[in-house]
């Protein structure tokens, strides 16, 4: 199955993506959990969200501009 790990930036938006083919959700979750991303990441399989991984840094609050 195909999976995508979306890497988050400092304000919690998708900044980059890694694509993998894994035989199961368990393998994809294990692979994603071994990656360290500064602000966290989200693992998806198609339109299905599997997990969110926190990073060691906290995203900063987005400032509303008007």
C-alpha cells in the first residue's frame, strides 16, 4: 500500500512529503515513528489519516494579519 508522511513546518502547515510503499499500516507506522521531524508529521494512506507525530519543537502560533 502507498503511504505519505507529511512533514509540518513551524506553523503546523505541510512543508514536505515523503512517499513510501509498505505492506501494512503497522509497518508504515513503525517507519514513520523512526523519523524525527522538528515540528511533527502526519501519516496518511490515501484519504485516510493514520497518525500525527509530535516533533521536539512546538509550532508557533500563526499571527492573523489584516
